[in-house]
C-alpha cells in the first residue's frame, strides 16, 4: 500500500495507470476534481475557483486540500494505495513527500510527435487537432514546473510502443513498488 | 548522418552515448569544451569566461558558437553524425532546431536515488558524496530548463538496469535514428 503521484505531459498515457490502479482496488484522487468540487460549492467556474483558491490561500492550496482529504481517507481505515492525479509542480511534490512517507512519483513519457498524434485521434473534449494549441498546452504544464517533476521522478515508464506492453510495464511497476 | 543533442541529469549515463557515438565515427562536441577553449584564449577561468561571454554576447552565445563550429565542420565535408553535449535549455534546443533540419534530442533518465549512488561511487573530480551538493547540482541544471528539454525529448532511454542492456538500447537507437 502506497501513496503516489502520476505525472506526464498531455497524451503520454497517464489515464491507463489510474485505470489499472482502480482495478486493483486503489483509490484515484484528481487534484482537478478537488477544484471542481469546490467550484460547485461556490457556484463558480473551475477556472475562477482555481484562481480564487490560490488568491485566498496561497499557491499550494489545492495540494494542501488533497493532502487533507487523503489524511481523512486514511483515518477512516482505507488500506489500499492512493493515486494522486494532476501534480504539476516540484513544490507540490515536496509537500506530498513531507506529509506521506514513501510518497513516490511515477512519470509516463512519450515523445511530443507521438503525443500529438494520440491527442488528435482521441479527441476528448479538451483535446485539439491544432499543433500550436498542443504546444501551448504543453507549455502551460511546463510553466508549472512539470518538467522538473518528470525529470526527478522515482520511476519512469516510456509509453511509445503498443498498449499491451505498456499495460504490462504498469502492472510490473505496481507489483515491484507494492501499489 | 544526423546532428543531435544529448540531455540528462548528472549521473544518468550520458557519457556512454558519446563513447559509442565516437566508436561509430561520429564527432562529439561539448558546449563546455567550447567555453574552455575560449577561456584558454582569454586567460580566464572557465566560470569567468562563461559569465563574460553571456554578458558580452547574450544568453545563447555558447549555443551560437557551437552552431558556428558545426557549420564549419560540415563545410569541410564531414559526413558522419555530430553529437552535442551540454544542451540544457529549451531555447538552446530551439536554436539548434532552427539551424539544423532533423536535429533531435536524446535524453537519458535514471531516478535521483540511483544517480546519486552512481556519482558517489565514480568520484570524478566534480562529483560529490554529499547528498545536498548533489541536489544543488541537479537544481542548477533544472534552473537552466533541463527539465523542459528532457520532457520534450525526441527519444528517451531509461538507464536503470545493467550496463549491457543500456549499451544495447543506445546501439538500437543509433541504428533506428541513423546516427
């Protein structure tokens, strides 16, 4: 049982890590969901709440709220792994490491060309077929410091070949790291 | 025949990439050597020259000098691959991509724990057995933007298992990318 974060640029394939974690009985907490929940409470847009939360409580409030939620879940006796989605800055990583022993970051890597091809073909609501918008979205994540988070990961998986071998690598990682 | 850059944090294992490239007849150009050469000419320390060059000619002068040197080498008819060591910022990568078609970045990744163990055991002149100094050195590279360079690499090799399989991966990469 571990608490860990997933990192990786858009289109790298983080989603499958969460899916397999859920199958194994782990809990997946998205930092984005924490903002969305708060936005609903406040009757604001997610973007407004993200900005307001930081204005009111500092830059790391979302990580702090997530840590608080995890501590409550642990207090209630949850004893499987907890996966945190949406960690983008090295300061957030530090906060999680301070609060949870053995907190680790797994990053998923795929080269930009491949990530763009994937995003073009999956066309989720927030996806784009425009290369410039793809680059801007990467840049937004990189501005938060995700490049540092990825480079200092405890574990990296490259997701550039077929889905089967990627899934196998994730499952091996889960076994090895006791997730 | 290609022109490419190598990236990776200290202790990740970039050196073997250059070694194998040399064996294959490629040329290895170190941005650090370009500064050292200029420092010798000026009779200054490398650190002084690095600072002075940037003061006199802007932040990307070392990349610009390297690009100039590569262009001269190509003009002289060199027709094997050229490997550039020491690229640390995404702006430098952009400069190389603007000047050379098909310029690619290969990054080598190893987790921080493993990199520190390696650095402790190899004890090169600039290496350290002190974890805080290791972290500071990482941070200096990350401040230049190496995390962005690594995260946006065209190719990533993970160097966390044995030397033989790492060497095999490098050779496969060289074949696949026509280095």
